[in-house]
């Protein structure tokens, strides 16, 4: 008995859970934040993921925090990650868990590009513009559709 062939992407399917979506990384719109940093994003109702491409020489990211967890997968390259008062050198492949409300920042190190994938415990309001290409819409707590 042979396994069924997978369905071609990106044909989303409507299910009892809502409409699923499949997007190829190389077809997702890129936000070019600077000459050394570009990113793409996808979201669900309760999570968001950004794919971040950093070139050597990218300026340090400012210290910030947010009210939801973040998990950063460092897929290639190196970075210094400051978590509260401690700084760690993180070399791919690695993952970093950043608890909600913890001050953190990063600085790309080395002479090779750095690729990381950030998973956020909730969709970031300041990143929603990057997911406008998605066909789904979601309701916010106040009933507004985004």
C-alpha cells in the first residue's frame, strides 16, 4: 500500500477549526527594515512568527519587552542576546526562550548573515502590517476585525 501524495500548496482548506493557510518563505512579502535587516511574518489567531534575515554590521537591537513569551530559533549565524542583566553568545543552531515582560535585546556578531525565527505567544500589534497578505481575518477582544 502506498502513501497518498501530499496536496500541493498553497491551497488553504476550510475546516471546522477555520481556514488553514500555507505560505512559502520565498513568496511571503518581505519588510525591508534597513539595508542589513529584512523580515517576513505569518500569524494565526493566537500566535505570530517572524523570519528575520540579518546581515553583518546590523546595528544592535534596542532593549525592549512585551507582555507575551517569545521563542527565538537561531538557524544560522551568531548573536549576543541580553536577557535582563545577563548576556549570552548564541551560535546556530540554538533556541532562546524569553519570558513575557523580560527586558531583552540582541546584537548580530561575526561576519556571516544571521537567520532567526521568532515565535510570539500573541500576534504583535506593531507587526500586523506584515501579515496583511494573509486572507484570514481575526477578531480582537473589542470585536474589531483585523
